C-alpha cells in the first residue's frame, strides 16, 4: 500500500490533460496555470511510479500506462460525482462549495452581491467564481466541468439549458472630453474610433446582433482596438482611445462621477438578458438548486 492515496483532483487534471493532449490547453479548461497542471501530473506519476505522458516539444502523447488509467479514472470520477449529487439532492441542509462560471459583467458586478446575500443566509456555503467569456463558460458547462454558469449571450448547444436571469443595458460610451456629441446616428458611429471585445464575448455578440437589426456589421465600424475584458475596455474609454458599447453595470460609477459620458443613438435600444446556464442531463446538488431558485426569483 502506498503512503499517500491518489487524490481526486489529480484524476480530474489527468483526464483533462489526456483529452486536451496539452498541458497549456488543460490549464485553460481548468482555469488554472500550466505549471500547476504540470506539478499535479508529476505528483501523480510519482505516486503511480510510472510515466503517463511523453513530452514531445509542445505536444504530448499518453503512454500505455495512461491508456490503462484513463477509462478507470473516468469511472471513478463519475461514481464520485453521482454519489455527491445523490446525497446532496436528498439533504435538507444548504452547505458546501459552489463553483460557478460567469462572463465578465455578471461575474464582476452582479454575482458578488448575490454570493454575499446567499452566504449570509447559509453560512456553510463557500463560493468560487471563475470568470471567462460567455463561450468558454458555456463550453465548460456543456462539458460537465461546471454545473452552473451565468452568461451574457446564448451559445448554441444541445447540452445546456438557458434560463433568463436579469436584464442588462448596453450603452455607447466615451471619455468625458471626447469631442463626440451627446447624440449621433449609426452612420456617424462608423467614423469614430471603436473599441470592441474579443470573439466569444457576450457583449461582442450582443453588439453584432444589434448592428444586424440595423443592416450593419462590425466590419463597417472603425475598429481601433480589440480587448479581452470589460475592465480593459472601460480603461481604454477613460484614456480616450475610442468609443465602445459596454454594459451600464460596468461603468455606473464613472458615469456618476463624470469620467465617462453616454452617447445616444436615436432609434437604437441596446438591451440584453443575462442567462443562467446548466447542463441538460445533470441533477444539480441541493445547494446548487437553492442558488438557482434564488437567481431565478423562485
């Protein structure tokens, strides 16, 4: 018998690495760093006294030992998950860890308040909120890596279910000293330096939908920068790099203080929904079900 048992997290990371065939890609899927993934795999190899992956430059290949371990690791993890879900679903106490995925706006500006209120009512709850773009959160839920996410756009998938959670208003924003007038036409917008979010972002997808309703596309805008978060877009607006469509939630303080101004486009209403996304074929543990009820106002 070995001195230390194999930890569940080692098996979870092993399975992700095996599927991704890459430590870097596995780290992205697990919302952690590549050195952390490598360290866990080294520990697992040491405990099993074998090599699990051959490192071939930037790529890796599973060894014969890994091929033996993979189906058994899947079976162990599925059995443990079913056990946890069955016990949690029948329990009356609301306690345990809630691991949530969220796109930038709900993750940064909405869920922290929800978490504080929920934690106050149920002190035995702990939260982990993983923030990424909407597409990656939906992918994680569809792949059973997350049980619940909150996103700003629907990404087509038969493996997830969407339920409306809250409404958001997108506005066209600029620095207070930006010379753009308080009201412009959509045609005039096409001549202004425009900051856009990265592909996969809910805000970007919503912007594309809004433009399409006006027979416009992103390619018609004068895009000066593509940025990876709402926080980066907000700072770029404040620095007067350009104008951008951004959630009112993200810049409410700056609008109040006068650092950022809102520009109106007559006839264009920019509203969207945030959605709670859950797997279609999973039974949520009791504490997840209780949070879901609160998010949906039930």
